[in-house]
């Protein structure tokens, strides 16, 4: 039974199909929902990712990994919304290890990545049960100190070096990740609060982020400005705009991320 339903029928159908399809393939303990769909504030069907964590009794075998890849590919062919479904498969004995990489399906491919401390904190604070056992009792709590330490380390070791890769920031996902992650990180470092991506727009405005870039992100993610009416399909951007957007984004992010490292890094 799917416990975490939404207001969108197509999304609910996808979640039902996912559980029905994955249960025969792996020894499933739990499936949890995090991200915008769990927060319940800014989920946009067809635009927002469907972020799932599946806890399994043991590591998947090679054969099971292949079956899971085929299952996800088939789900995407059957339901276009499934292209936004991302799921990490975490063995029960590894659930307490935030640095360990886990089998993941996301962005139409299979790879490995960790379930980071921000995701773990989200799961405890507003995660929802899709199937099986709840988060509490399975997933170790994340302290405020651990969360802040992780955010600073990620800024220093990951985001700051990425800001030297200008071509990457001509791509939508990197612009969105950099800008929204910065706003969310600053709020968490200030008072321990986890905010949604929708709430991050207000933070960016108060920081003086380039209005053109913020409007671009909002339009692509939500279709319109707040209260402006129906969602519109995004229009392909010109190369000139992609280059200008990258320059504006990097000029804003570099000093902000460096400030995080300089101010909060105790290493």
C-alpha cells in the first residue's frame, strides 16, 4: 500500500506502479520520499524530481541491479513522468553510513552515490513513508552540528571547485543547483532550518542575486511568477543568454560560497 499520496493522480499512479514493480525484484524493507514532494509545498508534476530512498535487506546482486535498470527503463517508457523518478537503494546494514555510495537510478541512468546528510536530515524532518517501516528507528538522526559541518565541507570541497568550470554553468541543472543550494545552505548555517527550493527564491532576492537569473530559474521550475496563472512550457534559450546567465551566476556565487568557507570552516 502506498502511504504517501499526493494531490496529483498521475504522480500517485507512478508511485503505485513503482512499488508494485520493485517489490518482486529486491528484498524491500522501506521506501521513503524526500524533496519537494515530501515537503508538500512546491512539487510540480512533470517538473519536480520524485526523490525516493529504498531500504533493502541486503546489497543487490549483479542480476538484481540489471533487473532494476530494466524496470526503471520500462517504467519511463510506460509513464513519461517516471523520467523524474530518482531512487537510491540502501542496504539495511549500510543505512548508518552517510559516506558510502549506493546503487541509484536517476537522470535515466544507473550509478552510485551517497545519501548525504542533507537528505538524511530532510527525511527525519519531513520525509514521508511510501512503503514499509518509518524513518525513525532505521535511519540515524542527524545533529545540527553534523549538518552544518557537512554543508561547509561540501561548499569547500565540491561547490567551490565547480565554480571554476564555467561551461558547466551554461547548463540549467548547474545554475539551479548552485543558486538554490547556496540560499538553502546559508539559512541552515544561520539557524539550522531546512527550507524548500521554493522558499530559497526569497533568500536569493534578499541576498541581491541577479534578478534575471532568479526569474529564469523560477520560470523553468514553475512556469510563471507566483500568481501569474497557468504553467507554460519552457522556451529553448539562446546561446547568448546561456553564456550571460553563466557569467551572472558565477559572479554572484563565487564570493558567497567563499564567504561560507571563510566564515564557517573550522578545519
